[in-house]
C-alpha cells in the first residue's frame, strides 16, 4: 500500500466523491461532504480506512488534503452558481494536516483561487486533532475561524471529552456519528442520547448533522427531534461531481 501510495496523486489515481447534505425541514440539498477515493492499477479500489492511516504516517496526507480542498472548492463555486448561493462544502482535516505549519495558508489560497467566501467551507475535525493539546492547534483553529470558515466536530459521541472541547473551541456544527443513528428506531438509549445531543447543541447555538441515515423512519424521528441536517444512503451514496451537478440541476428545474 505504501509503495503504491507514493506517486499515486501525480499518476491521477485519486478522485473526490460528494455525499449530499439535506435540510431535514424541507428535504432540499444544502451542501455536500467531499470524500477522497483511490483506485490503483495494481491494488484496485482501496478503502479510505486502509490508505488514510498510511498517508497520515508518511505525511502524504498533506498534499492529498490540498488536492481534496482545491477540487471541492472549485466544484462548489460551480454548484453555487447553478443551484443555490447557500450551498456549502464540508472537507475533513486530519491530525497530521494540523501539524503542517502551512495549513492555514493552503486553505486561504484554495479559497482565493475558487473565488468563493470562507463561510461556504466547513472543515470537519475529530477529537483526535484536539487531544494533543498543542498550542499550534489552538492557533490554527482561531485562524481558520477568523476566515469565516465553519468548524465541525465529526463523529460526535464516540470520544471522551467532547463537551469540554465544545466549550473551548469555536465549533459551529456537530455531526452525530452513524453508530447512534442506526438503532434509533429500536434502541431507547440511542434515542435519548440523540435527543440530549440535539437539545444541548441548539442551546449552544450549534447546528446538528446526523450521519448514516438509511431509512424513512430514521429521518422522521430526527425531524421530530428538530435535527437540522442529514446525510446517508437514504438520500444518496457518495457520487461524482458530475452526478451531483445533474442532481442539483433536477432540483432547480423541478
């Protein structure tokens, strides 16, 4: 994997797919999450869970992160023009990327090149980014927040100190992990946890995204609880930029 990963970007083996984000109140697409995929001539399709950790260890995640951000913002400009000026894009930022002193500059450059405002970008981070407690993390998050970029806590509920992080850092969104969503129609504890999470988030003026929504019943329950947004196979699997453009065009013409 590591051998094939070196040079894969220059060989054009990576592409970015997009999973639509839906406003639960009206079932309209309001944005998407950018997801990196790799197809290698030797290994075939390689799952992100396999190659992302190696990219982290080798530092290759830094140029890959720039690639995803640049592609996502370029396409977002097109989607905003054709569909809705409120459309935003979510991009994941890894712990290793935060150790790169040029992170803020590369984000700013990508935004300037795309000619869209920072408020249209949402950067998703996990608790793994925050757990080191290094001062450069605080500085980077402040700089990113000052650009008008939304910071989202991904996989909420799966870590140890989420509440203290919400108090300390300038989050605007929390994403409820799919592991809680899958059993909400049958597990009372999951239902209560999701309800408590949404109430707490709204009290802190945060938006809530539910990940992994796969059924109409799950969506109905989340709507009753006042959850803001949802992603999942019930709406769409991750799709190409071209496919998302066609989907958005259908929303415009319907």
